[in-house]
C-alpha cells in the first residue's frame, strides 16, 4: 500500500557510542524525487505515493547518505504501539491543548490517543510545522527510551508479535533480536539528540500535481549541510549535543 509520507524521520545510530540522531525533514520540502520526477521538484510527502523506496531515495538524495532500514507506521499504528508499551513519557517544550488533551511544559505521560494528538498539532505554535516535527521527535524519543527499559526488553518477543501487523519494515527478526540482546547485555544509556531541516515557504507547481500551485518549502541549504555534518559525527563516534 502506498500513501503520502507526512512524517519523515531519519534515525542515525551508532551502537558503539550509544548515540542516536533523529532528523525531521518537513513534508513540504521542495525536492526532486530520484528516478520518478525527472529532475522536477515535488513535495517530499508526495514521494510516498510512489512507495517506501521513493521516500528513502529522496531523503538519501537530500542528505547524501545511504539508508539501510525503514519502518513505516500510520496514525492507527502509533496509537496501538504506544498503548502496548503502556504509554510513554513525552517532554513538551510548550504548554498547549489539542485534540481534547492538555499538555504541560515538561514531562507528560501519554497514552496512544494523546500521543497522536500531541504529534499532529501545529496551529498552537508560531513555528507551525517545524514545531510539529520537533514534537514528533519527542514522541519517538519517548518510545525509544521506553522500549529500552528492562521491563519491556524482557518481553520483547511478545511485544514484537503484538505490533508486527502495525509496522512495515525491512529489518529482519534476527536483526531485531540481536539489537534486543545487545541492550539486555549492556543496559547502556543512549544519548538521543534531535534536529530538523528548515526552509522558506512558497507556492510552486509540483511534479505530482501538474500546473496547480501548492504550498512548498524551499530547502535551506545551510540547514541541510549542518544536518549532514551531525549525521557524519554520529557515524564517526563523535559526541554530539542539541
């Protein structure tokens, strides 16, 4: 099944230094879709229409990287996964209300429905979609931290079975088992850092929409270059901060 890719988060991992860099790229980023758009620009979100491989190759092209694995979930899957984890503790940069929920600045314990509402809101923020991206990273950070807790890891096989129909991924069961065992063996704390690409809004024609002018975001090349450097630092084993 193909659909627009509204949330695009790259997870750069160094298992030796226990570092994770989460990178959000705005869904409206105005970029070519390799092997699809013939060099014409389109919204990043439209790459998902052509399949996961098109989304991956577009992100690889933006940052000049190779992406080994993917995991694809929809909104319903997010609710289910968070609830299976028993809820997650999400750190919010702002106090705001959305979807019938009120979120405090600081730590919030969220169930699946609340986590989705937190992830989808953008109108409450001056930074709009950029802040929504940061909030989505906050939810993913909370999910990663929860899954690495001993209580969850010890029941990992059961949990993986429960969420298997909610996540589409190219990571094998053996590869997942190796990661779980590694974490059980060393129980190390991970340094999780977030970053997000930015850009300038405009109205342009897109490959997937013909002559119709749509809202797009022209990439800020300095922002992209800074993210490329951070990704390389993680892979090189250098300690990074926000």
